[in-house]
């Protein structure tokens, strides 16, 4: 996985609450057996009409947000289905950071596994970032994972929290499975104990 | 004496393989359920890294999301090429990695969350995961069950563990007794209506109270199934005699002395007196009415006696969301819910595709015909549910009423197979999500119980099923 350290990018405002994973990537794109190539269908039903033409007033179709790498989103982002196709599509489009007042649990976890950083902030701070994002492509934000800071286009600094283990994995670009397999002997001994204690499993 | 524990605490503690200083745990997984949509990339990852499935005997796969539900599927051909490739990939992965498998033409095939309990794979006190958010269903057995993404599917396949941090404890108590015509589906929707779709975020919910105890195992599965729509990581119900009775004798449940040993442990799986809950929600069963959703979020719940709300009735970001929902749903504020005309009725899904659901719907439909022009479909949750419904004469009631009687699968709940709504088509559905486009591009979904779906099929509009029950009493 690519390391996540510090970057500067354009933030797109998506204030709608409860943006679900069906909106992020409709199920017709779940028939793939690959992880890549979903970015073109990100937010498909909001982004294109039935004939496949772009809907001009959808935020990511506007000239100033086409290169966005940060989303400032409404509450409860990523609710619904567990489909990892949602973070795959976002990452493939080029999104690296999503900020909201809350995220659905499975989506939140899935994002980290794909080198993306979901950030939870209180409403007042999301409002500040939303306002900044509305300035368009001149409003570039800097996200620094090491220092846990977002800097807005006018220099306002907002601190954020992140789970230390997840931060470590993002900074180092670590593969979870590799890490867990280092603990294989602990798993072995757990299984041995369980074969005694709960043999029916 | 140790501190009192919740049911969730007990199951969690029994599965911790190791714990880091910051509270990050490696949690052992007892059962891993797999379906065709969220697993191909995970198996591919194993192949690339040359890793085996660590515990194939604890891994169970079944194709459900993509499969056609028309009876001609017995010929074995899936017309949609991408769907066919996905199902064939699961056939191959199951074989190559040696995991338990129920292929499309096996009578035991069905929706993964119906097959697991039916075959006795799901047992009290277990940890159960699946690359599907409705894994919460298995919590009805007092199992800690939740959905995971594909990266985590690969992680569980390779290590039989998950890297997890513990959630907080939430108690949802439903006191008293349900009124006639009110079901498990109404309970679970009413809870989401009360807490919102983010109300459970960060929590594991334990459902308890007299109305929950009174539910059958099928009803409890319906309640836990939609814990995820309330944002919770999982939903749980403490196992009791009903649970043990349901489990006993199932193909993969323990037998003889092992069953007795298991039972001994299962009986310790309850929340201790005085255990701490971080959040408590209490609803009175008597106050729950049959409910329907009016919008495009499962929290958009109202009693059937209500009227369509106005965006101004809400606060904050929900005002704009409600405006968008009403526009999408083609509804006008103030409109009576019972005046909403329905084109299609779908009965099925992991929420309401079990035998009890089909019985409840058939009870309303018996000897009656659906409204002229109505499209109505029953999709049993598994081949075995389908066979039982045929044996009980339910299938004939549906067919006589004008319903299509389908083969098992997820079907129109998420419309990945050919069962879809067309643009503007309005459906009373027993499924779990009313999101935009969920049942087909621009399709409109109203979530209801099986009995309410049957009632709507008869009248052609959203209907209070209790009026029909009164009719049959009068007759």
C-alpha cells in the first residue's frame, strides 16, 4: 500500500447527509472481479444521466472540482452496504481524505485498508472546511497525518484525532495481513485452547 | 468477583487472541460466510500472495446476490455475463480452497444469512463475519456477527482473525406486548425511526425486553438484521430456550454430549445484573404501529396512519435530504400514506424471506386476488424455505393470488440480478433499504412488513393491515 504522509489538494463540498454506498457506487458496478477502474463510475447516478452524459451541476463535474482529492461531506457518510467497491471507487477517482461529522462503521474501516484517511470532526469545524471547500480550486487544503492537522486555504489549522494503530499503518503503508501473520503462534495457541474449551466450533 | 459484563463483553472476551496497549485486538472468527460479490478480489489476493485459507472448515460460501430467481435457472445458465463470471469465480474459489459450498442448484442454496442459521453453522456465542452488512442477522442467536469489507474478507480467509477495537454497549429494550398486526419488522424500523441511521454508530446493540423475548427466532433475525440500518456494528439477542430448540438437530450443530457441553456454555450468555450500557433506548411495544418508510433513508419511518412530512419538519442537513427524498419518491407533504399507490410488491430478502414471513403474508392473501395490474413477487430466502412453503400450501396461496413464485436469492432487495424496478415504479418491499436506486434506477421503495406488503398487493395502495385483519374477524 502507498504511504500516506502529507499532501495538498482541492476539497469538494458534499453537504448532503446520509450519503450511502449505493450512491457512491451503484450495484451494477459490483459485478467486477477486480478492484481497479471504478473511479469513472463513482457517484454514477448523481454524476451522469441515463445516456451517460455528465450532469453539469454535480459537484465533481464542475471544472473547479474535477481534480478534487478531499471530500467535505455531510453526516453519516458511507452508510449502507459493506461494499469495499465504495472506497475503491473513491480512491480510484483520486480521493485521499474524507471529512465528516460521522462515518458508517464498515465504510470507515474499509477506507483505511485502501490508503484513504476518513476524518471525524465536530460540526463547527466541518462547517469551516465546507465553507473553504466552496471557494473552489483556489481553496487548497493541506492534510498532514503525522501532525494530525488540516490547514485551510486561509491558513486556519484544525487538529484531528486518528487511531494510533491505523495512523501507523497509513504512514508506513503496511499490509494488515502481513502484520497479523507475525502473530501466527498466538493464533495457533488460541485454536489449541479452543479445541479443548469449545470443541463444537 | 469480576465486574458485571454485558453479553457483548462476554462474547468479545472469549475471542481475544491478543491485545495491544492501545486496545487494538486480534479477534478470533468462528464462522466466515462468503458470497460471490465481495469475495473474488479477496481470493485473488490470497493467490497472489500464495496464501491458503487458514480454516476452510469454518468457511461457508453460497452464491446469492447475482443469481436469477426464475425457475428456468435450473438449466444452469446465467444470461448476464458479468453475473455468470462472478458466480463461476465463487464455484472455482470454493473448490480450489476447499471451503464448504452450496452451489446454485443445491436445494440448500439461498441468501447467505438464511442458509447459515438453517444449516446450524450459526451458534450462540460465536463470532460470525461476512462481506455483507446484513451479517448482523446472526446476532439473533447471541452470536457477535457483523459485516466486513473485502480486504477484511481476505484477512479472515488468511488468518481466521480480524483486527478490531471494541465498540460501546447499547441496550434497546422493547417493553410489553406487541398489538395484533405489528411484527418484528415494525419493531426494527420503529427503533431506527427513533434513533436515526447514525444512532447506533460505534455501538453493539443488545435487544431485550418482553416483546423481543416473545419473538420467534425468525422474528429475532428480522430485528437484528436491520441493526446495521441503525448504524450499529452488530445487534445481539441473548440466547434462550427458543434459540437452543431452533439450533438442536441442525446439520452442523453439535450432537449428543457435545450439544450438552455447548448448552452449558450457551446458558451463561446473558448480560449480568448491573452491567454497564453506554446508551439505552426504550420503546413500548404497545405504542408501535405497523410502519412504512416514506423517504430514501431507513430512518424515514412513519406509522401507516401518518402523512408525508414536509422538509421544514426537520432540522440541519436533514431538511435538504428530506427535500431530495420527496422529489425522488414523487410525494407531496401532507399526503396520507394510505393514499400512496403501489405498482409492485416484493416479499423476500434476508430481512423477511423466512418461513414465518411467508406464512404472515399468505395469511392475508388467502383466497384473495392482488389488484389488477399489480406486479407481485415472492422470493423465498432459501431452497429449503421454498420447499417448506410448498409443503405447507403457502406457495399455492401466493400463486392463486397472482404472485410470481420464485427461486431463492437476494433478488429485488438490491436488484443485482434481473429482478429490478423500472424508472418511477413504486414498490412495497419487505427488504431493508430504500436508498435511491437500490431496487433499480429511479425505482421507489417503501419498506414494510410481509403482512403489510400483502395488504398493499391486494388494495394497490399502502394499507393498514389491521383493517384487513378486522375484516377477516368480522367475516
